C-alpha cells in the first residue's frame, strides 16, 4: 500500500494509521465507513484474515451500560477494513509533514473560570465524598487551520516521535472528521479494535 497515494488530498477516503506500542512500523487501514447505533451492531465478518473492523466508539455509548452522559451526537462509526498494509516507521516519518499548521481563531467552549469551578465541584462533591476517582469533564477547543488533514498528519508525526508508553498512537480520517491521539487502551480478542 502506497502511503503517498493514501495521503493525497485530491483523493480523500477513509483510512487509519496506527502504531502499536514498540512497533517498528505503521499499520495502514483503508475501507468503507458505516455508522451503527449499538456496540452489538459493529460488523464482525466471519472468516476474515487479519484486522476486520476498526470501531470509533464515542463516549456516549456508555448509555448502553445504563450510565448517564451528555449525548453530543457523535456517531459510532466502523471502518470495515478492505485493505491493510504496513510501512516502516522511519519511512512513514519521512513522508509525514514535519511542520505544524498555524491555528487561528481558537477558543474553548467553556471559560477557564467555568472549567475550574466544575473541576472544583467534582473534587469537593464527588471525589471528596468517595463517589469515584475518575471523571471525564468535557471541554472543547475549536480553531481553524488552512489544511486540516495536513495539520492532523503533522500532529500524528509529532506523537510518533515524542509519545512514550502509549498502547496505540493513531490517526483516523473518516472523510468528514479526523481523529489523532495516543491511548493506553488495548484491543479485544474478537478482532475488533477499541
């Protein structure tokens, strides 16, 4: 699989780039993207050799387990993997952009003061009373860049170079959204990534 062809902005298609902890290569997945409503609806084709499905599971799916959350409408999307390849890490680093895009018009949806008050309330009212130790407090930073996919690829490259201890370092491009990050989460034995 040719990484340069995949990264051509004139031919956008869903893809994922993934480096597993300690790997000397980047895995490349391409395929068809679908949305499903429930985790049980994630397609798991029988008899498929190699990775079959990459699921992008939004936080709101915890409602399936009976937990409450603020539903932001993020879809549960699945990349049905049609092609899979690997490229050596050094070759990938040479192809990925090495200069970050400049972000402009950026800002948080919640002010620093409001966020600090929310964190203080969680510490005082929840953690302080033994109601839990791990809480997700949502805050969104939105900015504009001239070339969003290029900016994401540059951020992915920086993570590949600097991130330590991540189980996965990833970039997933759906055609309409691009997700970049590093996670300590693993994979399921059923060949579905999570």
